[in-house]
C-alpha cells in the first residue's frame, strides 16, 4: 500500500555495520598525542556543542574514515563521494542532489574536500545544533547559487522528484509547478517571488515542520542517537 | 389536458380533500383556453360532440334553472336536457346545485348559457373533476404518461374497430392536442411573467434592511425573515413550499401599517395568512394580489413607504447599482436562456423541455428537503436524546438508593454536555443524522477552499515526504475550525490519507497529519469518520513514539475524538488507557531521549495532553475502571500538586468525572486528593474552580470527605464562591458541593457562620435548574437544624421554595419537597406554607410519574399534616386527595410505600379522614403489604396499621386480611424503630380476641425475649407486657373452652383489662 510517501530505503544493518567495521580508531591514528591535543583544543574553541573528549572521538573517527576512503591520496580529507557514502549509510540520506548540497555546506572553504575542522563543525550542527543553527544550515543547503535567496527555479529543482505516479512528464511538471506555488504562497512573506532568509526563518518559526521544507538535509533523531552511541562509545564505556 | 392541469395549474395547498385553483393569471389563462376549446367543440366536431362520457362530469353550479331555455325540460329545482343517450337518460341533469354533464355538446351549450359566470363554472368544473380525461374516456385512456401517451391511446383504439372507438380515438387526440396547447400556452405565460429568484429577493430585502430602522426618514420600521435557515439554493421557505415556487417569508413593519407577513415566491410577492398561533408556522394561503416585487408591493401597502421611498429613490437606485454591479447581470443571464429556448425551438421539443425543465426544477427543489427535515429532526433528536441520557445516568443512582441522588446525575449530565455538546448523541441512532447532512453538501455550491484542499490532498497522496510536509503545512493554514474545510478534507478522501500517514515512520508527516486531525476532530462527523477509518488504533500506537510532541498530538487528538461512546470503547480496546496513563508519569524521562530533538515538547506538556485524553475517555464507566487499574489515580494525585492551571483543569476534570465511582472516591480519599482540590478551589481560574467544586460534590457523599473539606478550610471558600453568580456552570458545581457538604451537621454550622444560608436563599430565584436543584438540596439539609429553619423563614425563603413546587424537573422536585418538609416542622413556617397553598401543591405531586418525587412529596406531607392546626379539615378539602393516597399503596416502590404509610399514619389521626380512607379500602391494601422485609416500610406500615385500628371494625379486618401474623414476625428485626412501631400496632390489634390468638399462635415471640428487647424502652415495654398478658390469658382461656369457638364473654373481659392497662400506660408516660 502506498501511504503517499516514497519508500526511503533504509539499511539499518548497513549503517551500523559501516561504523563498526571501522578499525579500532586508537590503533590506526598515526598522529602524536600533542598534535591531537592541539587540534582538539583549537576545534573546541569554535565548536561549543561537543565536549573535548567528544571532539577527540570525532577527530579519530574522521581520520579512520579518511584513511579508509582514500588510501591512495594524501590524507587531506573526505571528498564528495566519500562524504556522500557516509551521509547515505550512516545518516540515511538518499537524495543525491541534497547530499551534494549538504557536502557543499559542510565544505566551508570550497575546496571540494571536507577537512577535520569542517567535519567536526558540520557534525555539531547535525547532531547537536540549536534551532537557529539548524535553520541557518538548512537555508544554506537550499540556496545554492549564493545570492542569499531561494528562487522559484531552485525550489522547482529541489521538488521535481517529489511526486510519483504521474503518468506523463508534462503532468508531473505541472504538478510540481503548483506545489512550488503552494510553497511560495506559504513561505514568501514579502511576495517577491523568492524566499529570503527572513522569509524562511519566519515560516519555520511558525511551523517547525518547514525546516526541511525542500527535502531532508538533516539526519533523523534516531540516526543521530545511533551515531553518537557508536562514535562516543569509548567515552561512554570509560565513564562507566 | 391532464398533464397541463397537474403540471402547470397552480393549486392551493391548504385543503387536502378539495383543493381549489388559485386565482393567478396563469390559471385564468389556462381556464380560458379550456373554455375556448369546449365552446367551439360543438361547431368544430359535431360528431364527436355527441359522444357520451364514460362518467359524467359533476360539480356544484351557481347557475339558476331559469337560465336554461329551449332544449331543456326546466323544473323548479331541476333541469334535464332533451338530448338523451341510448338508455334515455338526459345528458345534462341539474339538481340545484349539483350538475352532471355527459357530452361535449352539452358542455359547450352549458358554457354558452353561463355567459358571464362561465369562467367561474369552468373553474368549479376543473376543481371538482381533477381527472377529466379519465371521466370522459374511461380510466384506460388516462394512462397518458408524457411521451408514450399517444402510442398508448392508439394501441387502445386500434384494438376496437367500431365507430364509437373511432370517435373515442378522435376525442383522445383532440384532448391531447389541447393538453399540448395548454402547456405551450402556459409556458408562454410563464415566460412573460417576471419571475423572481432567490438572489433578487435577497438583494431586495438586504437593500430594504439598510433603509429600515427607527426614525422618520427610513422607509420601514423593520424587515426580517421568518426563518434564519437558508437552503443551499438560497430559499428560506420549507421545501414543500418551495415546490410551489415560494422563496421566503418576510415580516415587514411599515411606519403606518400593522406588521405584514409576506410571501416572496417566484411568481411575485403577496400577503399571506400571517403567523399562526402555532409557533414558527405560517398560514401560507395567499390573502391578496400578487405584485411583481417587494418594493411594488410595499408601495401599494404603505403610503409612508412609497413617500420615503420616492425621496430615497434616487440615492437608493444609485446605491443599488454601485453596490451590486455584479449581482444584476447574472440574473438577466439566467432568464435569457429560458427565453431563448422558448422562442428558438419547435413546438414538440418545447413541450418536452418544459416538462423536463419543470421536473429538474422539482427534483432540485425536493432534494434539500431531506436535509431540511434532517435539521428539524436533528433538533428534535437532541431534545429527545437528553432523556435517554438522563435515564442512563439515573439508573446508577437508583441502584444505591437515596432519593437525593438524581441531583448529581443532573449535574454530571450538565458538565458532560458542556464539554462536548454532541456527546449526548453517543447512542447509535444519532449516526443516522450524518447522511442527510452529507446530501446537502453535495448539492451546495462548492467553495473555493474545497478545490484547494482537493489539490493538497492530491499531493498528500502522490508526493514524497517533502511534498507531503509542504501540503500538510499548507493545509494547516486553512481555517480548520470551519466546517466547510473539515468536510472538504473528508470528502476528497483526505482523512484516509491523514490516517495512513500515521502508519508510516516519517515523524514529520505524522506530526503534520496529527496537527490537522487534532483541529478537524472538533467536528462530530469527522470524529465518527476517523473512528470508522480505524484512526484510533494508529493514534494509540503513536502514543508509544519516542517523540514527545507526537505523543502530545496523538493524545490531544484522542481527547477530541473520544467524545462518543464507540470511540472511547475503541481507545480502551486498543490499550490506549494504559498508554495514556503512562503519559501522566512525567517524572521518568527515559534515558534514550537525553538528547532533545527539535520537534519535542516538554514532559509536563505530555502529561497535560495525557490528562486531556483521559478526561474525554473517563466518561465511560469501563474506562474509569481501566484508568484506575492502570494506576492512574496516584499519578493524577501527583499532577494535582503542580500549579499549572492548564494541567490542573484536565486532571481535576478527569477526577471529577471518575469520582462518580465508589472505588474512586475511596482512592481519592486515600491519595489525599481532597486537600489539593480544596487548595485549587482557591485558584483564580473559574473553570478550575468549577471542576474542583464538582469533584468535591461527587466525593462528599462520604462523611469523612465532608470532614476533610471542612478541615482544609474548603467550606469558607465555597461559601465565598456563591457570591459570583455569572458563571452558571461554576455556580451549579459550587452549590452542588455545598449541598453535599451540608449533609454533615458540623458543616452546616460552618455554613451558617459564613452566612451561606442567606446567600442560598437569595439564589432561589432566577437561576437555571441545575443550580436550583443544588441550592434547594443544600437548604433541605440545612433546614434539619432549628436555627437554619428560622433563618430561612426570616430571609423569605419559603415563598420561592413553594413556587418551585410547580416545576417539572424531577431532581428539583425531590429536593424542593424535601426542603419544604424540613421547613414544615416549624409551625410558624407551616403557616406560611399553608397560606401559599403549598400543601395542595405537595399533594398534587403525589400524581407525579416519578416514584422518587411521589415518595418525597409524601414524606413532606407528614410534617405538614402534623403541624397544621385544622389538618383534618385541610386534608378533606383536597378533592380526591385521600383516594389518591390510598391508591398509592398499590405502588411497587418501597420508598413510595413507606412514605405513603407515614402519610396515612398522619392522616388517620383525624377520625373523619380515617373513616374516609377506611371506605377507600385502606385496610386490605395495608394488609397486603405486611409481608415485607424492608425495615423502613415495616416501621411505617406498623405505625399506619396501629393508627388505622382506631376506626370501626378495622382491628378485626386486619386480622381477616391476615396482617397480624407477619406483623408478629417484625419483632425479629434488628431495628428498634420497627419494634416500637410493631409493638404499638400489636397492642392495638390485640384488642380483638381473634388477633390475640393469632399473635399467640405465632408465638415465636417469647415473653422473656421481648423483655430483653425492650429493656430500654419504657413505653414499649409496658405495652408489650400488657398485651402479652392479654395474649397469655386469652390463650389459656381458649384452651380451656370448647376448641375453635371464642367465648363471647372472654372478649369483653379481655378488652376491659386492656383498656385499663392502656390507661395506665398513658399515665405512666405522662408522668
């Protein structure tokens, strides 16, 4: 039976397995304690959502992921494909376009590669972000061309796969267009045909469900919990 | 002709048997056409004119026999035509005023003779012969059903080949031609008339409304519709009148004329018979000429109107144009196609069009009638439904006995109704209401929201998560409190999708869906649909979700849906109660959700929603039990300690609902909830106060609880809350609590201290019944104290109490009679009651159908009779009163019987009255009751018997009716009151020797035992000793005498002893 929602293929076994198969993070980290300490220190200054020990865990995890993903390359960071693989398998995301967009938002310096700082910072929003942080994150994901607005065309692009069962492409486009109109009617408060951050913020504050209005770009709570449980398992274990 | 007559002619609706044709231009035109046809018949078709009708056309004529000339045999009062049929019967026969005509020739001639009055005659003829074709040609030919008619006739005709049939066929054809012609003609006529439509009428009325009001300049004083209900087609007339083209009825009060009741119909505007005595009904009969529109009509009727109108004419018309530039053109357009059709098409099709047109018009008009009926029925239902509801509640109190209980039921009902007005339709029958209502919607013009919502539902169905969320959010922006939107969602299949969404694991979709369901489930129809679609199990499952906001929304939606029985049952069956109770436990926040999700609410909120849902669910008895079993009471008690008002209201609401159960009251006491209830009584929130008072009211049946309320200082607060009388629900709850609390004497003292009694007396007038029941109940309790009785009298409480005796509310009557009974103990108060004719009113309540009222009234009568000076005289003055009382002994209600026995005891104190009731057969009736084991009844029965012994041979009669033996067994009872009364009765009965023997034979009563029993009762002891001595002596003597025969002398001897001893006992008691 179709409940009006695309089946979101979720491979629970895979995602947990993915993390578990990472080699023991401590063993493989070829970085001396001092450097690590410094790194943790500097990241912790900018990222407030994690404890230092947690930051350390994330750094270790990052390195093991990088190592695993591109053994041949220099250990610069995660490229797009590697990151998308993580988004898909760990955080259960499916939409290629949105995963790309998330990648670009993570990649603050636009070097097509996520370094360790970007990794921790991105995850802080992902996992522990406040409402405002997430709001900003989502807005960044949705406007791509950098003009600070989500335009009608962009919305169309993002929503174009949101309908199924349409018999013809034309009909589909028609349906999407109407959906875009509905969205703009709802969110475009200043009636300028595009959604500014102010529009977005106002709409989302009024109705939180609109935070991910144009597609899922944040992990679901359950995935976050699972991820944290695994990533921070050493801390949790040691604390007991 | 037949078709034309039934379809086009406008019949008045008034009579059922003899309907008359209205004098409308259309009817006149039709009649003229018919006349022309008939008059020319004799010339055009001389052969056919001789054809003799199957049955004569008969009607009453005003024509005088003298008008007939040649060709007729004219008598004093009769006229026969010279023309006769084969059998020699005249073809025209007039016997004033009845006329019979049997062929077209005579018909033509008759019309010629009638000259000026022929129109009237034709009308009379058509009216009297509703089916002329059948009479002329025979029934077979009348099966003219629109298209097939000609074929049918031809069929018939070709079968027979003789000349008569040929003629018949020709006439049939001529008639059908006439029919066609008439239809066409009337169609032309109709098209010429300015036909009004609902929109134009409405506009006119709205316009006039704007210019109406007080003052000289206005055109009218007032103008208003008689009915507020507007059908979807814009009409306000009831559907059966809409069939006649009537649109609405208006009451117009011009400046210079009386109020006019006007019918606006498609044909025009005319004066109707005005409002009838029967409320809301109108005499639809036309009483005046038809005018083309309302303004013309009023100009004719009211000079002032036309004067002021012409003054404003210019402004008026300007305004009209400005105001409704859009409204006018469509009207014209509407009319245009009809005209076109008329002019454009050929004759044949035209006729068909007309018929179809008429038909569709008819069906269209008929359709809303169903919904109209439904609305009326709905209202009736609701009033009807109250009764079963009341019954349902009452049944429970009855089980546990005390007559005052219905008061609570009343209050419970009140509260239930208030919270969920429609809950009362929990019974299955109400579900019938849904369908007719649906129909109306289907017929109505669909609002734009409908299409928009349909579009959104399409996205819900065919979109992925993102599209779904957008559609849900957008749907939420509609005014979901509005019924159109609610039903639109349902009608486009939205409910199914929304419910299905709850089955997925997309949290956001679930939240969005629940947010909508929560809003639309305020609609009773939607609630039912949700349950029918299996929405409840899914929602109950959602309560398990780790997301608190989901839990909250699910619980809130359940709270809305569970307003009728089937829903509540479903919640329980799917394990919802346990889960809801678990929500209340907001202390334990599970470790799994250490991390706060964006969409999450607070624990307190979850508990609040849980309480809200439980509140709804707790209206079912089984659910109350389930809540208790799930451990809900301690949790509720804990939540009661919080200070959030919006949390407290559902919590107290649930408690109050549940407190109707004994188990709960015990638990509430054990959990020390009363203390908190009293505390919350001090809150500023009226709703909270109300529910707290209500809960106290429910719980205060219990003495300990009443003491607790006092100890926690609740009485003072209750007394002070009496001062605010604006919020009737709260007042009802507060007075209810006061009533129940005042069952304890200590509390009554407190209330007096707080001057509550005076306030209560002040509340005896101008209050709704719910309040009155409690106020009177409280006063009834308070008046058990001497000081309060005096206080009530001094505050003037007795007259309003007596006034309340004429009410119909059962619970109220029970309490009023009780209160008056309490007051009547005071002779001074009794004087007032007597002066106000209160005793007569009480007496007449013995005829009340409710046994509780009867019993209560009979109880109240006892002190009245005791404390009135000339009680005997007064009682006799009630015609048939004594008979009424005696007949009540046939009741099968123990309480009634006991109370009537008590009343009889008092009545019998007067010798004359005793004589009367003896005549009425009081002795056998009392005797019949003797075999009872109800101690209350035993006591009063024994007293009644002892008093009734005082007349004639009643003593002997009681013996004969076998009342003595059972009475002896009463002595085995544990109730000292029964003993005392029985001893007295036996003492009286033992004056008869036969009775003595019976007493002795049933001698399970041993002398020693008796002595033990009555150790403490000096008077009784004396009596019993005395009579036992008598009994012993009589038995001894009897055994010595010849068996079976009672020596006459013994009787006399024994009696003298008894008399002596009785005198002795009297002395003893007086000393």
